[in-house]
């Protein structure tokens, strides 16, 4: 008996004894692990389909998930029975869910009509959403049918969401037809979908949507324009986006901060700084603006963060600023380190032996969480000039600060930092608190 015939017998036995775990293993070996053109597989294709469908009907959630891979491998022969399951309103909901999902993976025109019919008639919103996604997976073959669904108010939103799953320029025209729809959810979905295309028809639509009455639409337009920094000068995007920093809706404001950060320009950074230091800016938006200034990635944007740190009286903002400075990318890492060291600079000549006080008079440097965040950021930036200031933090009275400084030294200097600590360990001229901190760090290295 050939191996395939033996597996077929074992699969039938597993089916007859309701041993679903074994059945799925045998089916996977037969269908996924064997050449689909093998004569024995072709000869028993209908039989394998029958067993696979029984597995789909009787298996648990995970087993059904795995068996759908085998169903698609069987080919178009599986489409009619899956359609039958989909159209059976008395069938188990999860089973119909899997039928819809699997039909989408075939990307075959025969599967479009029943999925679209389900969108039109079924009451189950979750199942309709799955069907919409399945149609979207079919690609360009489904665009014509989905365009027809745009004409019906009841199916328009699902059609837009299906079209958004098809990354083909052929979807632009039907999507443009609904950007002025009376329903904000449809306008939002259309704007979001169109934003993924670098097509000359899209930017004017996004610019117009900046003043939409619905906040969700404005936010989608703001984020969409944020991906078009290539049009920054041509469309004067910084000027167009800046008013949205002060939108009535905070989600729009946060989106505007993100999009301006993607412009990568000094004027965008200035607008973000003005928003950050305004006494009327709510805290969540200030935090988003701090992150945005780092993403701008220019020297001026980091200078604005330093200025904001010095002007602020908020522990939350202090900690966020020193945290995001640790995420700065080259070539600005040196500048970020210098800013952090200015916050945390030693007095006198800067040598450990002459150290009298570790911190400046800025109130933030007396807060353990802020000092710990500074240590973490210095460790992430990878600049060796931070080794000595980090060693000075080993004398801090707070355990968390000392632990963060030690971890940062390991991350930053590795062997170099370790050797420097060893040299200092026996230096009796160091202050006692620093000597103790160095000893603890070496013991834990």
C-alpha cells in the first residue's frame, strides 16, 4: 500500500471515530504535504474535499483555522460547497464566518456574487464585515461589483471598506464618488483609503476635507497629507496643517502634530513648539507634540525641546522630554546627548574627583523618575561622552536612579565603562557615596 493510500485509510478511520486532531494531521499531510498533481491525490480529490469539509464543520476554532489552508489548496472544487455553507442561514455562525473568509482567499469571480448577496441581505453585521474583507481580498476582479454596491446606501460603507482592501489604482475612481457622501463614516473611510495612493487626484480631496464638519474626516485628511511630505512646498502643507493644531477636536490636533512632524522642516518645528509652550494646550496634546518634535529630526526641533524643558514646571513633561531624547536618530544623537548632559551636568571642572554635587539647580534634577529617564536615554544614544556623567549618578541616594545608571553604562560602554569603574574603585579621593555606588555596580556587573 502506498503512503498516500495508507494516509487515506488513516484519515477515514480518524473521521469515523471523531478523532478530529488526528484527522486534521492526516489531511494536512495529504493535501499540503503532497504534490497536488499526484495521480492518487487527483483521483481522490472529491473524497478529500468531503473529509476536509467534515473537519470544517466538526472541528473547534483552531482546527477550522488550520483546515482552511487545506481547503484553498484543493482548488476551485471547494467553492460550491463553501457557497452552500455561506448561504445556509441555519448554519452555525462561526462556520459561515469561515466559509466567507475562505472564499475570499480563492480570488475567483464565482465567489463574488454570493458574498455580495450576503452584504445586501444578511442581518449579522460581523458576518457582513468578514464578507466585505473577503471581497476586498479578491483584488481587481471585485472592483466592478463593489462599485455597484456604492449605489446602495445600505451597502455603501461595507463597499468602501472592501475597496480599501484592494491596493489598486482602479479603486480611486469609485472611492472619489463617495468623498462627499452625507454619512461621515463613509467620507472617513473613503479618505482613509484614498490616502494610501500617490495619485494627483487625491491631494485636492484631502485638502478640501481639512474643513469637513466631521472631526473623523478632518483627522483622516490630516493624517493622509502627513504622508505627502514630497508635496510640502508645492501645496504649502505646513501652512495648511498648522491651524489643525488648534482644532476643536483633540484627536485632530494630535494628528496634525504627527503630520507636521513628517514634514521635517524648521517652520513645522516652530509651530509645534508654539503649541507645546502654550498655557492653553492640554497635557495629552503636549505629550504628542513633544514626540512630534523629536520626529521632525532637525537641530532646531531638539533646541525647542530643550527650551521647553527649561520653561516647563511639569514633572510629566520633563520626563517625556528626556525620554524622547533617547530615541533621537543620527546625525542628531550627539546634540541630544549634549542637551541631556546640560540638564545633568557636573559642577566644577567636570571630573569625578572634584565632584561636589551631581546635578544642576533645575528642579527636575531632584526628581528620581526624571534622573532615571535621563540615564536610560543616555544609555540608548550610544555616545561615549555620557560614561562619566552616568558614573556620577551611581552616587545618587535613590536606588532606582543607581540601577538605571548602571544599566545604561552596560548598554553604552560595555567593556570601556567596566574598565573605567575598575580604575575608580580603589580611588580613595572619591566621595564615599560615589565609591559605594561604584562598588555596587561592579558587584552586579
